[in-house]
C-alpha cells in the first residue's frame, strides 16, 4: 500500500538487512518507523502492539526468531527465542504457526546454517502473506460484486467492519479490507462503516487511516451504532478478520465482533469473515471453550489516548479513579452466525464440512 505515494509494507528488511516496522501505537497522529534490532525488541513490538493483527504478529515472530539466530544460533538460543516470542500474545494462532514453521526448518540444520535459513523462511512467510491476502481480496471482491448485482446500477455498497484487518494488520493488503480495496479499485462504489473498536481504537485509528489514504469513503461509528444502522437498512454486509478460527468454523476476533454478528443475523445482513488459512486452528472444535482469550491491562479501558486540538498527544482517564475495569481483548462468534469464510482458496461455509476442503494444504 502507498503512504504519500510511497509503497510500504507493514514489516520489511531495509537495504542493510535490518527488519523495520511501522509503530502502530502512534498512528494516525505520527508515522514512525522503528528497527527491530534484537529478538527482545521483536517480542516487545508484539506485546506492546507496535505491531498487531494476526498475520503481522506471525510474520514479526518469524523475523524475531531469525534475528535471534543471527546473534546466536545455538539450540539454547532457539528455545529461548521460541519461548519468549510465543509468550507475547495468546490468542492469534498465526504466532505459534509461524514459530513452528521456522523452528521446524531450523532444528535439523547445523548451527552455522541456521541464521540464513531462518531469515529466508521469515521472508517466505512475509511474501506468502501478501499473496494470500491478495487472493482473499479477489474472492471477497466476488462477494461484494454479487451484492452489488442485486442493487440498482451505481448504488453504494455499505460495508461494516470491526477492529483493523487491513494492510497494517498483515504484511500487505489486509484480510477484511482486501476485498474492499479491490472493489473500490474495480469501480464498485463502496462505503465503509468503521467501528471505533474500544478500548484500543484500532478502527478509529488504523482502519480509518488506511481507508482514507486509499481514498475509500468511510465513516467512523461508535461501537454500539452497528445494530441501529442495520435496522435502518444502512449496512449491506459485514466483513471482519479473525485471530483464530476453529476447525468447525467458530471465529475468534476482536471483542465486540460477536455482538455485530448477532445484530447482522437479526437483520438478515450477511456476515463474512476473511482469513488466511494459517489462522485456522485445526486442533480445536469449540471456540468458546477452547480459544485462550487475552486479558489486557485495565488501564486500556479506564484511559484513552488522543491528540489535543493543538496537536499534543495526550492520555486521559475517563472513569472514576476508584472504579475497576476488565479488559477481555477478544470474543468468539459461533459458526452458525457466520455467512461464509473468505479464504485465499475461495469462500467456504463456516462449518467442519466447509473447512475440511482447506485442510490438506493448510496443515
Ligand atoms: O488486538 P489486535 O489489534 O491484534 O487484534 C486484531 C484483530 O482482532 C483483527 O481483526 C484480526 O487479527 C484479523 S487481522 C487481519
């Protein structure tokens, strides 16, 4: 994607080979690129959400392992990097998937071959993520086109999305936003309702920033507005991302996704989830019981970050000082509420049967 006309990915290696990321904690108010100079910096970037979004967390973890191998490729260093990186965030399965993939390549290798092999595998994961998301965009475009075909010519298609599942949540393109970018580029008039996504405001800060940079019409809405807009016929479809999809099609995504799916079903609005197949956890079948839900710091709920009218970044408390808060970062939408899963291999039913078609090359 382009920022001020310059092509960017969310993670890349510069000409010296140093891994660089865009610090998402200061967007949209500041565009800051930071290097990942060592493995702890990569772990910190994931934990502090300088990078976030399931596919990008996976790619960053892969690079973190490669950076560790460049410094010390011993078995002990490999175990330490794997353990440290896998403990950063619990919910997105891509993290563990990427670490397993790189470690599987490294373990049989002699120590002196590991650094180059790890970096090559991390590069491959990043490149594949881009291709996967571009393919998701193509399949999702067909979904949007089919809905557009039911409307009068030139009618705007209103799409609601939650959190940020755009290019900044992946290496490029995004998952839920890839179909929207492709539809916009194909000349289908699309407009996006952007859930602000409290408490970290990934919608208000990141999705709105991305869509604006690409020229996609959108409005930021408060998290509780979606049901009301659906009741008034102002939403044609929902598309969200996911951090972990179970083998039977339950979808774990940013907290609040479930409520949007409930409202969508009550209003006959199609509810699609876009995902790369590495986001499928083939080992579990009951998302509510089995997906680990990240508990984040209560101060993300009690405080809010922003800029003042004079442009100064500020953090303010919005709750009584004595009121405790609870901060579950994700929820699970049962498969029965999902119209379809948009993957790089096509749109499948959110069911064990639908997902089984993806199993052979996804494992
Ligand atoms: O806590 P975050 O910002 O990492 O959560 C991200 C999401 O929930 C996204 O919707 C999901 O990872 C899909 S990203 C392509």
